[in-house]
C-alpha cells in the first residue's frame, strides 16, 4: 500500500464515522416507520386518532420486547447498530491491522461514551441517555467482537474492496458530511 492510499484511508476515518452515525439512525427510523406504516394507514383510513392505536402499538412492543414505546425501541436499535457499525467499518477502513485497530477504536469510543455520561450527570441525565449509552456500549463491544472473530479470507476481501474504492469512499463520505453540516447550519 502506497503512502497516498494510506494517508487517504486515515483521513477518511472521520467522515466515514460521521456517515455511519447518521445513516444508522436514519435506517432505524425508516425501518420503524415502515413497520408502523400499516397502523398509520389504518388510522388515516378509518379516522381513528393516534391515541388508542399508539397505545396499542406501545402495548404490543412492551409485551413482545419489554420496552414501553417505539421511541425506546428506536434508541435500542440505533445504539446497537451505530456502535457495532462504527467499530466494524472504521476498523476496516483504517490502514492497520483490523483486530488491533478495532480494540483501540473500541477503547476510544467507550472512553468518549463514559466522558459523555459524566458530562450528562453534570447537566442532568435521563433514563433514555443511560439506556442509549448502555446499548451503544454493547454495540461497540459486539463490533469489536465481530472484527476479532473475522477470518483471514474475510479480512482480505474487505482489504481488497477498500483498496479499490478508497477514493470513492473518501469523497462520498466527505461530501455527505459537508452537505449535512451546511444543511444543519443554515
């Protein structure tokens, strides 16, 4: 691997991590919206308010999963997906040994998570913040575990893909990051 590609891979870690963070949230929200779409259509067609149907849906999720609402389910799913994808994909993009990089990334993200919780304790913490931190920590550890147990063949396949497409990965994730920053600042 030449120095140009190696540098580009290190530079792409931040926009890739940002893209993973945003897209995993969008994927979970879209999936949950799609799952609830029949209920939303039922409410619109028959003129029911969202109150009883929403309570019914919350009762179903509470019965099946043990969570009180769809928002809680969203927090759990987003935390698991985000934590796992952040470690797994970032370790693949980094131009170093995947297993040691994943361990270092997991340590860094878990440290940042603990520091974030400490900051939240100062400003006031909610149960949702604690739940999200716990679930994203589980996601981070599962991403590290996935990389740790990856076979040599899978590692070579990922390495070949990243080597061939690093310029596209860098440009697309950087553009996505810039567009979202511009969108939210305006």
